[in-house]
């Protein structure tokens, strides 16, 4: 009987926490998908101002639906998928530590809306991308180790 209660508890409370699925309204989903597509395009063009603009818009949707701000955008976009993300790039320990430092600072600067420092950290992270031939459309959180 205790096992049955434990299983029922797991199914009722624990499993939903693992399912990161947010039900956006159809209009909000379409809007988010548009932002995400443009964000990907701007990533490829290395258009920092537009990248930040789309990130701000996607983060607004996140706030409206209580989606954790560090959730990768592709998880919310219906047109998102892990394109290059099955590939794992092995950075040297030194470069991984540098990248993690840049990524951490970048996140803080994004919270503070410090555009100059955001751009500085992005340039540094993309410099490491270039050294390791990582496509620029791979999100930073796929390279950072937490």
C-alpha cells in the first residue's frame, strides 16, 4: 500500500515538475515563434542590437507565463529544435573557464540592461566560438557548463 501511495504521489506531484511545457495562447505562441525565428537570423548576422531586442521580447513572454528566464528559447518555440546541439564541443579547461566567466557576466549584464558590457561579453564568447568552429547560432547556454 505504501508503494502505491508513493507512486501516486510521484505521478501527481513530481513528474509535472520535470515536464517543462508551457501552454502559450495561440497568439502568444505565434508571436514568440516570430521572435525566435528573427533572433536566430540576427544571431547568424551577428546583429547585437536586434538580438537583444528579440531576447527582450521573448523574456517578456517568459515573464507573462512564469517561464524561468534561463530556459533555452528553443524549448518554448514551436519551430525550435536543437539543430547543432547534439554536437558537443570540448573546450580546453582554460577556455571553458573563460567562457563560463563571460557567460555568467553576460547574464548579469542582461539583467542590468548594460548594453555595452553585454556586447563586450558576446564578442568574447563569439571569439571562443570561432576558435572552436562553433556556429554562431548555437546558444551560449549550450557551451557554458554550470
